[in-house]
C-alpha cells in the first residue's frame, strides 16, 4: 500500500458517519466505572492491611527470636572454678 492509497483510506474513514451511541450507555458506563472504582479501593485497602499485618508479625518475631543476638555456645561447657 503506497502513500496515496493510505491517504485515501484515511479520508474514507474520516468522512464516514459515526454510529449512533445507545441512550442508556452512559448510565451503564457510570455504574460499571463506580463498581470498578470501589473494587480497586477495597483491593488497595486490603493490600495495605496485609502489609501492616506482615510488618507487625515481623516486629513481634524479631523481638521474640532476637536474631541479632549470638546464640550461646553448646559445644564446650563454661569454665568455672579454676
């Protein structure tokens, strides 16, 4: 397809009469859009709640397990009374 054919094809598309939109389409679109928005808000809140719960669980685990403290040695007994 050369340039002239493409230009004529575009002109034909632009000169065409646009189809009529159904009258009740606006209400349907608004209803679906508000439902999608509510779902998105609920999903975002659930993700924040999950992130908060995971961080609280991590803090509680870290305070009880104390992974930064070196564990006591179990291979040799402590030396006392020399």
